[in-house]
């Protein structure tokens, strides 16, 4: 839910290359298809702690904060600021290198929570989405465990280009940029997430498939298994958090 983009769209944009990058069928532009994708099922917990703070937990992305609008460190190198506008309305802001990268507006409706998400683009624009969560346990208000039941996300485009003969350059509309090789090494994120604690390791698993492991501060955090259809028209990502393997998502892209 409330985490850096790699956790909520969890890391939502990576792709595949074949044995020879020049012949790869999946290089080009891919458009997210919301009607074919399943982005729900993730869980998140907000709770009080014994030291007087609050704690957010979701799929291994855990940190403490106060509802005072001040900045507190998050695991990915960002800072997070939570502010209670009212008892049923909270605002959350994440900054990286002093710049806002994403904001969340939480609205509590009893056993339902709405989350409006705004990812900030380098050009000053934003990519806005909307998620709904149902209470699993706990309370009152925002406190408790929540499970995602609906996600409305715009059909953004992912662009892939060859990076040498055995690598990939990935770029998405939010400004994320990754240049990596298929050598098992860890590569940092660039563009909007330059300077974060995320790194990415690419591994080929077949002629039309690849596995990408996202690491958080050097530890495996999220795994994406991407496969291109036999006709080359569809790219499917079956992803899961390492600490929540039962909370899988399916993201489908159509070739442009």
C-alpha cells in the first residue's frame, strides 16, 4: 500500500530480453492493460508501538512514524511524513533527495479505506491512481490490518531498449530508469529513484522469460517473473514480495 513505487506498483515495471538483444521480440513499447491485470490482495498494517510511535508494515517494508507532519526515515532511503488532517483523513508524503516522489491521501470509511496515490514525474506532472482496502482486523479508525480489494491505475507505457548484446534499458512514464545486464549483478535505479536503496538483479529463465529480483538495502525484497506470449503481443508479470509470497499480483502489458 504505502511504500515506494517498487512496492505499491510494487515495482511494477520491468521486462524481458532473449538470448540476443538485437533479436528480442519484446523490445519496444508496452502499455499496461488494467482489465487483464490483478493488482489486489496485498496487506498492510498500521499500529501503535510501545514507544509512543506508530508503525506501518507491508510485505517487508516496515518503518515507524508520528502523525506530526515531520519526516521519518523509510527503508528505501526516502523520508516519510504523516499528518492527520482529521480523524478520518490522513496525508502521507515521501521524499527522496529532498524532492517529493509520491503522496498518499487516506480516507477512512469504517471498515473500508480509500487511498489516492500521486506519483510525481520529473517534468512536474503526476501519475494518479486509486486503491481500496477492506479491514481484516483491528481498529478503530486507520489502525488495524487491511487487504487491497480494488486498484484503479492509468494505462501507462513501459519502454524497453537493448543495453548492449546482453542487457536492457528500462524507462517508464513516472521517470524510473534502469540500465542492467543479465549477469546476476545488482544495478541501481536511476532517473526519479536515483539515490534510493533499491537495486535490481536480472536473470534469464527462458527464451521469452526473465526473473528480476528487487533488493532493498542489499536484501531480496520483490521478485518479478516476466513472460512474453508466443505471438509476442503480450507481456505478463507474475510478481510477489519475498516476505509475502501468497500476495501475488499479475500485471499484463500489450505491445504498442
